[in-house]
């Protein structure tokens, strides 16, 4: 998405407007490539090297427009503690050394508007003209940041960078110089909190502070070290300036001078810092909670504004609270990556030109940030809102939520969609397996019998009334019926009923009836016999004596049976027969067997039968 371009216009006091004029020197540090002849390709190379040299050199200034609140090589800030500041302020403010204001939280576009002013201010000899900018920022909790020079870690490394260079890291629409620093060493001064990270704790040094807390509250004034490090509602942005310009709509410079001027120093240097004409920058807020960045072009002791003039000018514009930021050659304004102010430092490579100074922290206006900025890796941050991809949702794109109330509670939502639980199918896991199938992806086949219902999740069989078994393959045992065969039959004079309904009506097929009757007969007869016996007889029918008699009788019968079988077996044993051999004789061409017995002769009952015995082929008697 294209970056928002702030609205820029010029107002001339009192309210007369005119077209924007391009100030001298605004583009002297730019390189413009002009077409060259195709026959002279070396011209392109020469022009490129020229531009590279100019661009590199132009980024370094001479740091010749110095505006310091404290003398060089002295500590930055007063040596007294927060208690003295509290005790010395007017009783009107009680013990409170700072002011709070709820910030604006508007989300409509544009997020910020930058206006150019050209105003007349009275001077000793005549009216002076001052050029500068106001930037009005909506929803500063999400659109404003304090940035370290060159990006995160810059203060720890004592790095310095131009506002343009640091603005690239924060993707700033509008960027302006921030807190004070040591020009020689690059050391950042004061308290610094950048996007919720405590970069530097000044240890309670009492300079004017500006910060934004986690709940969006704007804070201006003097803070103790404990207040800087508060964790219940911590600072997400914090910056140190010098001199509290406006407090609750009133100029507060004299009180601020007493609070911030060190007793070990002469007041001359601090007074000079306040009263001298120079380029100035400040940060404040209006009645609506909009954050305001102020910038005025100038050069120390030549043109620009004093802090008194800045404070009164801001008051006239409806600013409620404001603190002064670094000025002089540090005063720089960049809009959409382009230098929009007139630097007061001269360029190192050629003092004829003006170059922006390499400074420390900056204040940055940007698109609303998402939390986290990368939308948890599952979306894109657009104007402060995460546009989630796939099935990711939530303010941070950290929640997977598929259609139909997150997989209809029958599956797990993944980046690729719903992964259904066993027994469910469909894009939203809202369709159960068709009858006869179950399990993961409905790939299991049921084997239930007798019209039983198959559970679509586990494949278990839910039997109809009157059936039992793992597959519902069996009818209820005799004497029971109904769901899970748990109900006993109550039919009179019979041991069975209908296995499903418990009905006593005999509606079965004849063969089925015979089977059931056969199974029941023994039980019915036994029950009937027991009921017809005399109570006393029935009671004593199976005494110990009776059992003894029955046992003896059965034993005797067993012995007799065994003896009878032995005798019978002995009678059937036939005496061994002695056979004789008769030699065949041929009589007149016919074979004749003398005295050959016919088979039935063996069974004749009259007398004994003499057999001829042969030995060595000769008969003997």
C-alpha cells in the first residue's frame, strides 16, 4: 500500500495563505542525471561518480551551529534530585511534577497532517519572518515512536545518523530530531524508551520529559526514576528534552529554569540557551489529545525564535503542554524521506551549502503498528490492522478458525483447513459417515447384523430390541427380551416370549415353535411335577437315605450288567475246528472229492462230525 502523503500548506499570519515557495538550497544536495549521448557512455560513469561523491559528502555537516543548554564537558542536566523539583514548584501544583492527558485515538485518515507556517514576530528593530511546520498526529499511541539513531541499538553503540537515515528504519511519514546528545562522542542523553523497550535510564536526572504510556496517556514534566521504571502502566515511548515550555496552557519557562539549571553552573549559559534566536523544535498536544510536532527554521543568534517566542506561539495555537527538544543545527524535519527544513549547519565538503546534522534520537510518525508487527507471520499489517491469510484470524492472526464455527467442533483447524475427527467428513467436518461406514475418513466398513445401527465413530453395533452380541447376531436368550435383553419374560405357563416385544402371543413358524418347545419342555415338566407333589413329600424327596438307596441300586445294576455281558461273550466263543485235506481224484475224466462236506453240514445238530485228517498227503482215520 502506498504511504500516506501529509497535507502541506502555508499560512501567513493572520491567516493569509499563499503558494508554497521553494526555499534556497533545498535541493542543492541532490544529484540530477541528464541524458547523454549514446556515443559517450563514459559520461554516465563520470556523472554517477560525481553524484556518489556529492551525496556521500553532503551527509556530513560541520556541526557549526551549536546550541547547548549546558556548557561543553559538563554533565547534561542538574545534579539535584526529584524531591527538590517537587518542593520548589508552585503550591498550585501540589506534589505533582508532571501532567497527564488522554491521547486522541481516532482511526480515520489521514493519520497526520503537516502544515507549513510563515509568521511575523516582533524584533528589536523590525518584524522578523519565521518559517516552520506544525505536524498534528492522530492516535499517537499507535502512530508515533521514539527511534534510536540508525535503528535499534544505536544509543548503545553511540551511533549518530541523519534524520533521513533513521526514518528509513521506522518507515516514517514524518520524522524530526528528538533528544539531546553529545556531538563529540555520540552519547544519547536522558531517558529513552523506544516502542516499549527501555533503551536508557538517566538515573533520575531532572530534565523535561515527554512520554506515552501503555494506556495511551500523554505525560509531560519531571519524573522520578521510580516513575520512569513503573511497570503497572509502563511507558512505551519516552524522551528527554530541556525546558518545559507550557504547563496546562501557561508558559512555564521560569519555573522550568529553576528546576533544570544546575546550582554548580552559572545561569548565564542556560539563560542564553533560552533567550537566543535559533532554529527550534518542540513536542506538545492540543485539547483533543492530538500530538503536535513543532519545527522552526533558523540559525543561532541570527534568525529563528527564542524559547519565550516558541512558548507563546504554541500557546496561541491551542497547545496545552509542550517541552523543548534539541535545536540549532540539530533541528531537522523530513517528510516522506525528503528533507523539508532548511539546515543551519554548513556542509563539510563545501561551506557554501547547508547540510543536515547527524544526530541521535528522532521522533517518527508512521502507519499504525500491528501487534506484533509481523502479524505472527500469518498475515500482513495494513494501516494498523492484521489482514490474515488462510484460516488464521484474530487481531494478531494468531488463532486458527475454520469455517462453520471452527470445524463444527468435530475436527482440528489447521493452516490447510479442517482435519476431521473419526466419523466425520466434509470441508467443515459437519457430515457424519454414511450408514455402514465409520472411522477416519469413513473408510471403515461396518459388519452389524439384524438391521443394527453402526456407530459412525468407533464402528460398534447398536442392536435393535431383542438382539445381542458384538455384531447383534444373536436373539435374546429364552426368558428375556427387549433392549440389550435385560427384561425378563412374564408369560404364564411358558418359558418364552417374543424376543423384541415380550409378547406372549405364539406367532412363530411351526419349526421355530418346535425348537422353542423342545428347549422349554424339560423346564416346564420339572416345574409342573414339583408343584403337584405333596408339600411334605416334595420337601423330603431328596433326603440322604433316598440318595443312598438310589446309589446302591444303581451299583447293583451295574454289577449284574457286567456279569451278564461276560457270560454272553463266553457262549459266543466257538470251539476250534480241525480241518482235513482230501486229495482230488480223477475218475473218468471228472474230479471227485470223497466225503466233502457241504457248508450246511457244519451246522447239523445230529452227532459229531468225523473229519479226515491228512498228513503228508495221505489220509488217516
